[in-house]
C-alpha cells in the first residue's frame, strides 16, 4: 500500500501547530475561552456598572484566548507569528493587570480573569502565554 501524504490535504504553507504539546495548548486555550467568555458575558450583561474595567478586561482576555486558539488550529507560518505576538500581548496584559490588582485593589471591585496573575484560574493565565510562546518558537521551522 502506498504511503499517504498527510500534508496533501492541508493548504500550501500550513504546518501543524496542534501536534504533541500544541494539542494540549489548544485544549487549555479553549477552556480559557469558555471560562472568560462565560464570565465576562454574564458580568457585562448583569452588573456592568459595578466594575466596568474588570469586566471589560475579562472580555479582552476572552478575545485574546479565542484568537490564539483559532491561530493554533489554523496553522501555518502567518498564524504562528500572529499567535506568538498575541501570546506576548496576553502575557503583558496578565503581568500589568496582575500587578495593578495587587497595587491598587480598590480599582477592581470585582476580579478579572487576569487579577492576581490569574490566581482564580490556578495561575493558568500567566503560565499559558509563556508556554504558548515557547511552543510557537519551537515550531518556527515546521509551521
């Protein structure tokens, strides 16, 4: 039986980013999308006036997670680069918001996904972009 070429079904220039540890990243980012979207949608629709900054930041986190998940699934060099940039922005956001919530807790009457560096989410929000950037840099030549 002839050997099948698995890349023949993929569009030209699209390498797989969801193999091995990438599959775990997609799963974790997917879980974070669901968590952040659910949290921010509920809070924005029911009590937005209570903590608009916190709820808006949770919504921004949800968008970042969704974009990274999409990019990982899409594959290819452009998607890899876009996901890498988004992971860096995500990490900067987590670090900025995490620090802000510790220094000025009164500015956040309610928690965000990134509050206290993601403590409410088992610190996954601070670990995930670092892991994502390492994975995406390692896949640089194969995407």
